[in-house]
């Protein structure tokens, strides 16, 4: 699951031209969240869901 989420994050930031750190701040207010996720450390489900929701909402907006 972690690997797929990281692939989704990588694809999203590449499409948007932003860094993972920027996505982390925009979605969670925590600049180190995605870095901790990448390094295999424990992360909260709440923040993970916020990142996924942010990506979903921003992908959808660009399709309209």
C-alpha cells in the first residue's frame, strides 16, 4: 500500500510541477510528512487521507 501511495504522490507532483514537500504542506500543513512516509516511518492515517483527498480534488478540478 505504501509503495502505491508513493507512486501516486510522485505522479501527482510531476504533473503539477511541485515538490513533494510543497504537496505535504498544502495537504497537511506538515512539511516533513511525505519525507517520513518515504523513509518508512509511522504516519497518521488522518494526514495520509488528507494527502489523498488533496490529490483527488486537485486532479478533478483540472479535468473540468
